C-alpha cells in the first residue's frame, strides 16, 4: 500500500481495509459466520485458555492483563481475535487519523500488536511514531509487521509504566491512547450525591481511589510528562457511563489537559451488537481558549414519554405500555401525572451509595421506578389491571437490594499501559 494522505474519509477507509487485510483480519457480518471461521483456525484448547484469561482480566486479577495480551498476540491467534474488532478499527482509525494534524512526533500508548500504529505510520510517512505496550508478545508482533511493511518511521518498545522508575526519555507532540488508561472494566466509578441526582460532589479521596483502582492516575501522570509544552492527547476509554466519565474527565483536567473540541461519541458494531464505548476526547496541554467539561447525563436516547397518550402505544395488554432502562427514564418518571407512591424502599451502603425502588399509580396506570447512584434508571409502566406483574418485580428487587449496587472494585492499583 502506498502512502495515503487523509483527505477524504472514503480514501482513508479504503486504505484501512487494505491495511487490515495485510494483518490477516477479515470482516464478518454475523457472529455465526465468524465463529465457524474461528473454529476452523483455532483449536478448542486455545480458545478455552483465551476464555479463561479473558475472565481473569475482567475480574481485575493482578497481572491478568499482560497474560491476556501475550496470549492474544500469538501469530496464529491474533488475526482471528482482532477480526472481531474490525468495525472498531474502521471507526476509531479514521477518527484519530483526521486529528493527527501537524504533530511530528506521536506516541501510541498501549499500542498492542500495532495494528493502528502501523496504519498511522503508513498514512504519515514524514512523521515519527513510537508504540509502547507492556506485553512483550504484542511488541514482538508489532515489530515483525513493521519490518514486513518496510516502515522506518515507527518504533515499538516494551514498557510497563507502573513498574518503570524512570521518566520518559523523549517528548511528543501528540499522544494516542485507546482503551489503555482505565484498565478495570467493571469498576463502576464515582456515585452521585443521591439516587435523585446525577451530580457528583468533588471528593478528592473518592477521585484518588478511583484513579488508584483503575491505575489511571499513574498512567496519566507519566503521559502528561511526555507531552511537549502545547502537546495534544487523543483518548478513548470505556466511559459512556457518567459514573466513569466524570472521574476520567476530572483526572485529565487536574493534569492541565483541556478540551479543544467537543467529545465525539464512538459507536461501532461487533457483529450484530452495537457498542458504545464513550466519547473520543481531544485535549491539549495548557493552551487557551478551551471548552468546558460536561458532566451532564446522557442526552435523550430516543425514548420520549407522553403520559397523556402512553396507553395508546400498545394493544397487547400483557406487555408494558412503556419501558426505559436508560438515564432518561428519570425525566419520564418525573413527568408522570398525579404520581402516588404505594410502596418504596431505599437501600443505603455505609459509603453513601444508594438504590431506590418504588411502586405506584399515575394517571390510572401502574408503574415501577428504580434508580441508583451509579445513574442506572428504569421505568416500567403497565395497565393497572396488570399491576401484579410489577408487584412481583418489586419484591424481587427489594429482596436482592444489597447485591443490586455495582461492586466497589478491587483495592489494588491495577496495571500500567494496556495491550
């Protein structure tokens, strides 16, 4: 593939398609087609090992990240595994490529096997790229591919930021970081002040604990020290949930990183499933003017609610007239006409986390509303004749309240840069 200037989206996508093919990646429309291909190429024993490593990584087990990425970087395995993320690459790759701008020295933090790093290096042959990752197997795979592609403007290094006692040896105009800063996927983040609000108090201790649990604080400290005076960072993490988005944004702001454009939602598909990781952030170090950070909940998600005509929405009396499991359910609950609570319970943890559930009648309809301090909201509305279904649901929630809040997350500090 010849060098391609990122002028038009179609050109970049075509160049990326060609690049992914050289890595051995294939696009599959359905999970069934993909799994049939996977089973032809990978032994059941290897898939079982990978499933075990995946679960260990998700649970936050110490050193599980490195073992996971070392295994997934094996030559016969990574083209198959990374093919699941084909649409991810086609979404994120162009979004970052069009933001590289005039940066001459670029660091790809948590580069993994270097799929996108080598793509950027091919697009911008006059720039210098460095990819770092703590997985030795991933770095070895990246170096092999860079050599095979004849790339002289990219270098790969194995580096564990959490274990490295020395500061960075060079400075960069731009840092790229995708899925590498917030390593514990199941950490719920920071709770809101109460189940009635989405607002987060500014609690330095809570913020610090989140940064330690996920390892984000040490990584950001190291990365910001590598930026040039007015260097930029492009970051994407799994922070769609407000409880994770707020501490991530506050961590960047506290280190002098400021928004230079409105964060872009990143959505892609893994076969039939739509994924929503969270916004892509483009920030700069110490330059004004900048945009304000937004800590408001998710915007309207396409589930409008009009209590005056909700009973016209369905003719199946056994089905809910309205059901919403997104944060916008709170606005719908607040709009219920003549709301009368018949039963309610609020569970409170010693650390202030709360879960509230209530059963009631509004405008002649039965409803159940559930909310917690991690922004999970649920509103279900039935015809009053079918209120018994909500009664049963209410009892189940009340009985399981102590286990309904998200886990607090491990007390460990996590790892360093991701794969």
